[in-house]
C-alpha cells in the first residue's frame, strides 16, 4: 500500500523488535491517514529535493510495540505522525545533516530533532507532522548517562 509516490506503508511499519516478538505493528486507519499527510508534506519534498532514496529507521509504533521498547506514550510515532530518517550505512551520497538542514529551512513541521551523534552529523533525524500543530520546533537530543536529553537547537 502506497502512502505517497515514493513511500510505501511497509517502510513505516517495519520494525525488527516487532518482528522478533511477533507483534502486530499495523497502524489504525486514522494513523494511516496521518502518515499520508506526513508523506506528502515531509517525505516527498525531501525525496524530490535530493533525488535519492530516503531511509526510514523508525516509523510507526503500535501500542504493543511502544510498550515493548519502553517508548513515551505520547510519542508522535504512536499516532502515525513521526518518522526517523537515517542515511548512514546506505550509499545515497547524502548525510543526515543535509536532510536535517533541508527540513529546517524549507518545510513546515511540528518537531525536528537532531538526534545524538556529533556537531557534524546526527545519528538520525526525527521529524513529526501534525497539521493542527505546525510549530516548527527544532531540538537537539544528546545522550547523557544513557538517557536522551532535549534542548533548543
Ligand atoms: Zn523519532
């Protein structure tokens, strides 16, 4: 099932943890609609700008999966409103920083997070889209004693 021209539902529901534990990670129809909006307004503009495959390391988290990985219950991932992007380990020729900078300068979003890594390159990029809350908040997440801490970017 396609969410948009270049994004398939399978790319946002794929989860190694869910697979390992035999957990259902299928979004509700409402959450699929949310993903479609995210695909049109976030994923496609990035995909079209760079013209290379854009890789999603984490998309949907069903209630069951979220409980398993100890995720925050209010996470946008649980509502089909967030994706984590990671170009590392792929030969797309673009960096996570380039993706981050493009989103920050060109798109409307709820939250954009530079996740871990260094000053040169984040480990991954979290971006969420909620048409009712496009506050363009940009955060920096750094790991302190094993826990992610968030500050203004
Ligand atoms: Zn995320």
